[in-house]
C-alpha cells in the first residue's frame, strides 16, 4: 500500500492519502484494517475511501460526510478502476467547513499524480 503522510495541514487538522490495487469490497476492508493497525493511523479521526470496480462503485465517509463521494467522483473522472484510495484525517479541533472537501480533493490529486508517475 502506498501511503503519503502529512500532505496537508490546516487549522490543526492533518491529512494523509493511501491506496493500493484492489478488486473487491472485502479486499478494500482488509487493506483499511491493515492501515488502521498502524499506530499513527489507529489514532486518526476519519478514514474516508472509495473503490471503483467493473461491477460496482463503493464509498465510505467514516464520519466525514460527503468525503467518500468526492473520492469516488475523482476516480470516475480519471478512469481509475480496481484501485482503493483512502483519505485519512486527524481532526485538529477546528471545523474546516467546505475547505475539508478541497483538502480531500487535493489529497486524491496528489495520490493520483504519484500513482501515474510510477
């Protein structure tokens, strides 16, 4: 799993983005369980994710309302199939309002750029 830590910081909240090839919801859940097993990621507030396969589109907000859909739409737009993308947030104590969606988009963009760079 490719993990990019500390990519965005805003008003105390910190973001990371992770991902890996993945072809099913069960496999996605196993990958997220492994990510959450890391000490630092176990303390995160949200692990929002999405996966687009030939059979289905799956998304989970994990308490960050709308974040899973943002990730899913970006995967659809870029034509990224069979690849799990997870945006992790450590809440910093201040509400970010609409900025949180921009941060999720930026995190996914950073991940997809790294992915395409090889």
